[in-house]
C-alpha cells in the first residue's frame, strides 16, 4: 500500500490535521509530527510526548469495503500490525515482565505499563464505512514521564538504546496496512480475531476493575462483534461492557 508521508514540526494533533482535509483526501496519507500541542488519547484523555522523542502520527485508511457494524475489526487490526514490528525487537527478553499485549480496546502494554495509544476517528456512510483516521502515539526515545496512572514506558527504556524514528515509522505503517488488508476476506478476519484474543491483556484471567465506582473482580472471556468486553463475575454471571463502562485496576 503506497502512502504519502508528510512531516510537521508542530501541529495541534495529527488526527485533527487529517480530519480537516476533505474525506477522500485523507486516504493514503500519513502525517507525523515532531510535536503536538493538543495530542489526544481516548475520550478526553491527553497524550504526553516530549518533542521529537516519540512517534506521533496518523494514517488515513479507506475502509469503504467494510460495514459500519464491523468497525471494531479496525481496532483489532491496527495494534496487531504494530505488534508485528515490535515483536521483532526482543522487548520481552530485554526486561523481565515486559511481554507485549493489547489492553482493551487497543492500547499496547509492555507488562503492566503503557507503550502505545491508538485513537481512531471513522467516517460512516449509512451502513458502510468511509475513510478512517488512525492516530498512533508510540513511546520511542523518551526517558522520563509524569506519573500517569498508566505508568508509561518507552522502547528506549526497555531496550537501553535510542531508535531512529523515520525508519521505524515506515515499518509500522506498512505492517498496519498489511493487517488492514486482511479484513477484506473472511479468512483474514478470522486471523485478526484469533490473533487479537491471543494478545489480549488479562484474557482468560481474573483481574480487578472499577464499575460504577465499585471495585469488582472480573474474568475476561472475549470480545463481542461490537467490540464490547465480555466478562464473568465470581458467581459465573456474564457482564458485557462498552468503552468507559469499566476501568482496569
């Protein structure tokens, strides 16, 4: 998949930059920035990134071959594409307890620390998808972070060496593009769903969560078609949660 790359020294956010373009001009573009003044995480969350230390970029993808009801497949394919590259770096052996996983819905974690955030803005046309803008913030060379609840970590902190940004960016974009192409066939979709569950943080294990201000124990059993988290409580009762209805502890 051929992409057009645009580098910006400074912008509010790469997602916002692409979203200001007409929809059909977004597809096939990658915008990456040295510094963002208003980088966003999920919902109203911010994203901390020191200037020129990390990869903050957005990809415009034409998803018109997909149904709107299946849009969570994109949230599964994108982190898997990133993992296809990161898995080659030996991060899980560089530091104990730093195995890579996807924390629902699509953050990347090294052990219990956040390595990467993903924010997707999709345009829908009735029952079909249009062009999606996928924003990715990957901690690469930053060594110090504020004490966020997610305890951020970077590739450099794990590997002990600095990484060149642009070659890594191009690898990641290509790998994401490959995973997205798999969504065009039933076999590819099956692969994406299986691989996502295999890398899902706390899948088929007990964990502490917060639901409506209460601390609860839940056992993650899977993801439904709409991307909701399927869980069981200690009595075996099934609970399904949408984004922001449950918090990991």
